[in-house]
């Protein structure tokens, strides 16, 4: 019964957090946003003491249940391992614990985080890695399904669905997500939880705590017949039936060993932690894991929004805008500063997938690799939208309301006079007309007699409306430069 409960919970958690990354309407974030906040690394970076303590207590009670139920990367590994079990039965065996490697990887991970090189460290962070996979690989599939439904709904005079564009936010991020998916998928297919128990830093931390857990799967030596079914089906390869020992630092409390034992010699019991005694665990249950894969594929969320218009009145094809070279990157409202954002962001891409205006993009800078930054070629940051601050689980973007957002300046507009239509004697007021804070005005240049754009930096919040709506292409005549520390206006 415990194993069945674990499988049902794992399926629900996996399906729900996948939907969280796929939903573009913001509806599910109101109900499922807590799923991202109970992930271990985001909780640590957000200094969410309550969640961290709850996960520690859970591990001390039941072992690494987090890895087999709550962590989406862990459940995904189980899905691949289940598929591997279809090709070859009883394929696992007890393997030596590579404890030194695990500690070295953990130390390097922490060191990189302390040095501010989060962009490199988070490549192996489980929640962040799964977020990148879901956003870049699963999301496009769901968009295509949504667009297919929209196609048929339109012909039935229904507005239940609407078509959205599929576009690559970052070729580098797409490549990283694909490589991560293939590597972890292959390792899981062949060797079960190898990644989880050698590379994953969260697995190493929880593995240390799980050695002291109260309830553990233990082997009754008087009942054991030495058939090794538990050992051969343990995806963590942590059961040594010859010595009747279980390496609890690698056990993910999946309870598969209990189900596989033909004589019921393995039970989940309490007792003293005995490194050389105590039994089985881990094995990949399959039938229900298939349900997880199906749910993740079917349950999606609509995505993104309608893309920037490509034609003017249906006649003139417009040239795409080129992104300006900003000296200081633009970070979302609520990010406080570049330093604060870089130190807390896990690059899970949840805010990127939730942004309704397609403003947030993954950075390609080495020190902030894959962490979101703002670009305005497809939209601008609407003053009445606080979606990214609502979904961020790591505290990189502090939660703010629309009133607080309108009082924060993340950047300021900078003009490029030689590009402006006004300098050429043309008539244009797009930037001033769309500025929500009236920070932009048109003044007459006494030298030339032409109008020019003037920016009041004390009123500019850096929303990017001026840059987005500027009709000059490929480079706008006005763009937004970021601030290292966000200020109040």
C-alpha cells in the first residue's frame, strides 16, 4: 500500500509541475505555484526555512522520498528506467557507492554558487534541469497540439482555443536542454538512478540525511531465501543481498524492493540505523510510471501569446528588429539588483514560460548562463503584469503588486538620434505616445528646427514600451539600458 501511495503521489506531482511549466494563461500558477516552491534548491536560495526544514524532517522520517515523489527529474529518471526494464528484466546488481565523487561534485557545486557562477552550477541542479527540458522540449509539442485544437475549434465557431506561435527563445538553451534530456535519459535507461546517486548535488545532501532516517526498508535475514530479486530490480543498485545490507544514502524509498520480495522478507520498519544491516529498496515500478509520461504529454498548458505582427496592413512585410547591445542587462521588476538576481536564480525557466509578453529570454552570458533577461522585440513589460514575481520559487524575483511595480525603475530609455525619423523630418510620436509613465516627450531642437525625443530618466521605469513600438528597423531609435541596482521613482 505504501508503494502504491508513493507511485500515485509521484504521478500527481510530476504531472502538476509539468503543467506548471506549460501553462501560459497564469491560471494554474495560482493553484500549483507552491510545487515549485517546495523544490529543495529553490527553497534554499529563497531562504525558505519552513520548506527546507520540512524536507529535512521528511527525509529523517522516510528517507529520500523527495527524490522519488517531489523531484520531477527523479520521476523522469524512473520513467526511463521503467522503459529500460521492458528490454531486459532483472538487470541491476549491487554497485559500490562512489561517495568521494559525490562529495567532490557537491563541493564544486557549492563553490560555484558562492563565487556567483550560478549559470554553470545549475547545469546539474535537478529542478532547474527539468524546467529547461519542459520549457524547451515539451512546451513546443504542447503548443502544436494547442494550435491543432485551435484550428478545428475555429472551424466550429468556437473560441475555446487560440493559435500561438512556436519560437526558439535561445538556440543555446535548446541545445543544453536536449543534451541534458538525452544524457540523463540514457543513463536512467541503462543504469537507473546513476545520475541521481553520483552527480545530483541534492541527492548527495539528502543521501547523507537518509542514513539516519527513522523508517527504512529492512531485510529479515531469517526469511530471506537469497533469490536476489530485490537486488536485481533495485534501480539505485544499493542492495547487497549477500551481506543483507542496504546503502541508505542511495536509497530513494521507492519501496519497489518490498513489492518484489517473494517471501516478504523486506519490510519498512523503524529501528537503529545500522550501516551493515538493513535491507532493500529501490526498483523501478513500471505500469504506473507509464501513466506519468502520458499525463505529462497530454496535460499541457496553452503557451505564449500571439507573436508580434509581421505585416503592416497585410501588405508591406516588415523587417525584424535587431536586439540592441545593452551595457547592463535588464532584469525583471522585483529582481532588486543584478547581484541579487544572479545569486538566487536557478534558471528553471518558469518565469520565461509564464511571461505573457515574451519579454524574458535566457541569457547567453557565461556568468549568468540561462538566467532570464529582458528583450523587447516581441513585446514590452506591461505595468499591470506581475506574473514572473508570482511564479519565481527561489526568491530571485521578489513578489510585488502592480502599485509597487510602477514605482520601480529597472532601467532608463536612451535615444539614438541618428536613427530617429524625426531627425529626417518625418512625423512620429510612437515612443512618447506609448510611454505609460509619460517619461518621454517631444521637444523642438533650436539648431535644426526639427522635433527630437527627450527622456526624463527620473520618471522612466524601463518597461520597454518605447523600444518595442519604435517603428525604426532593424535598430530602434530608442532603447532601454538596465540598472545594476533597481531604484524607486
